[in-house]
C-alpha cells in the first residue's frame, strides 16, 4: 500500500488509478460487518433495497408484510458496545390509511430527490409517497400484481415509472399527470423485471416470464430488439485503438466527400434537364432502402420476435454503470452477460448457481463493474464479470436471499432475505494485509483504524489520505 502511496505522491500513479485500487481491494475483502447492525422493523421477507442516488445516505427497504422503511446509514441511532445500531427513521405498513394491503415487491427512490419514494405491491397498486409527511400523493391501479418498478436516473424530460406486472403489458406511469402514458405490448407472459438504460433516458429493458428480454424506445411503437441466446460473441467487445479510430475518421471523411460529390452531380443533372427530369437511379433507391430497414425491424419479424434469452422466466436484470453490458438472471439458474450494442450473448460461463425460480431477484455490481453480486439461495456469491469465477461467497442469512445492493460511497453491500433481516457486508479491517501481500512488502504492520502505518512516527500523510491514523513502527 505504501508503495502505491509513494507512487501517487511522486506522480507515477494517477489519482483515479490509486482510488480504483483501494476500492477494488476493499470490495475483495467484504465480510459480515461486526460494527454496523441494521435493526429491521419488517415482519416478512425483505424484497427490495435501494440507497438514494443524491446523497447515498438513506436506505429504503420493502417487505412482504406490506411495510416500507427508511434508514439513515450514516448516522447510528445508538451503540451497543462496539456495534452501531441503525433503526428506521420511519416505516409505513398496512395499518397506514393508504398503505398497501399485500406484499411490497419493489421500493425505489425518486432519482433526483429524497422527498419522494415509490412502492409497488401485490395488491395491484403503485404508490408515490411524500417522504416528509409519509402520505400517498399519487396512486396507480394496475391490472395485476406488481413485480418490479423502475425510474430512469438520467431522465430530464419525463417522470415515468416503468411497471412490470403479471399482465403481459408493460405500463409507464406518469407522476406529473397521474395517468398511464404508455402501454408496451410484446411479451407473452408476465413481466418480472424492468430496467432503464444507463446511457439513454428513452430506452427501457424488460424481462418476462416468457424468457424474452426486450429493448424499447418509448418514443416509438414496438420493441426494437429481442435478445437471442443463440446469437453470441466471445468475451467483451475489443476497445477502439488509436489506429482504428483514425481509420474510422478517415473513412467517414472519405464517405462524406463522396456523398457531397454525388449530391452535386445530381443537382447538376437536374439543372441541365429542367423540371421534367426523370429521377436518378440513386434517388430512386432511397425510399426502397428506408422501407427495407423498416421491414427488417426486429419487433416485426416473427422469427426474431419469438427469440428467448433464458429457458424460463427472466427474474433479474442489471445494466453496468457504463451502459455497455447487461446482466440477466433466469429461473433456469443461469446468469448471462449481454453486449447491449450488438445484442449478443458474451458466453461468459458463470459457475453453477442456484437461483430463485418463482420471484424477482435484485442483482448488484461493484462500482467498476468488475464483480457481480447474485443471491444464491441463502448465500450471496460475487462473480468476476468477465471470467465467471466465484471470487467470494458470503454466508450470513438463515433463509433465501432476495436482493443485493452495493453502496458505491462506502463500498458496502446490503442484502435482504426471507429471514426478515437486512445485513451489512463491510470491507475487512485487515484489508491492509491485502496490500502487503500484493506488493510483496515484508514489513509486518499493526492495524489502527482503517489502515496502518509502518512509517517513522511524526511523518504526516494526511494530505494524501486524511482517514489514515499514524502509529509507531511495529516491532
């Protein structure tokens, strides 16, 4: 670790690279926290977890006893010895005047403000709550059980809630008008998972019980892509090198010059022949080309429209932070990684897992998308995104795990399960040993707080890492 700090100080290591190494090592040392404990008010299985996107401070949970609760995960309610206890700030349940009557399957924050949160339930309702007054401000009645709800974190021109229900249609609920703005038809069975794209506010991804994963552009009718597990590519997409980028820019400029020359020739021909000129062969082909593209729309071809991504229901979806790849989980106990641009299965072979077959799952990824956290019955497994090998197996729940949430701010993992508990998985206090082992430093160090210091007493590195506590050299 200290070698990297010296490299960072000397300018040999970029700040972003240094931060990524620290975060990566913290993630690889996750274990059940022995200093944080969330006191769960739920009397049913925890089905959904989310931390607000604005401050990264408030944890929202939804459970099968029709209750939703909010926790402040940065300020403990009280302490018992060395363990900080976190009790909920408030909870709403079926005793509330406008509370849900049956299980809450999904609970999400309004993306740009903690003043609102949204809950979806098996009672066929989606409620939008005012956080300050704990009152329902908007209510939507749907035709079936609500499995998942989602809002786009990129949206600047709409306030739409995508709802996946046991009905075959996906509905978009508009908070501003209190009505349904869109109905997306294409699935042949209920929709268990919905996810907005991380690169466009208009693209929605849905996974159904018919085994299909569909991509929708909500500005147009019909889905524009159906993922097919038989279409594949090996591994990740290769990065664009400088030589390739130059070649592409050169080819684009060459094509642009050719198109401008063609346009000038067509214009010259029109002027020479007068108004009664017969259209040229090039201009005559353009409408046919456009109509051909429309006929080849994936949502309109029956063979492509019936493609499946899993042999069973699609129970979970997760888009990587850069929006380039999509993770999917199915009732066939398979995890799959898809290239969003090409729509191909990357053929990453994730090690054998056991997944829920009859309820939605909430997947999570680390900040750099290097690890995938998936609920595997009573355990949580962390898989390497590109090799599929299980690097961590976290055991702590007594019953099946339903949801995983990774906090980018604290590099902590939150999980909820059928045992009604919300567990916190924190980086090991001995994470410095990982640095020592990786850089081959033979000096043994003593842990003080988050990190330790084998440097001479009195030397300050607070300008590099203010959280480091200095200690005398170890003997």
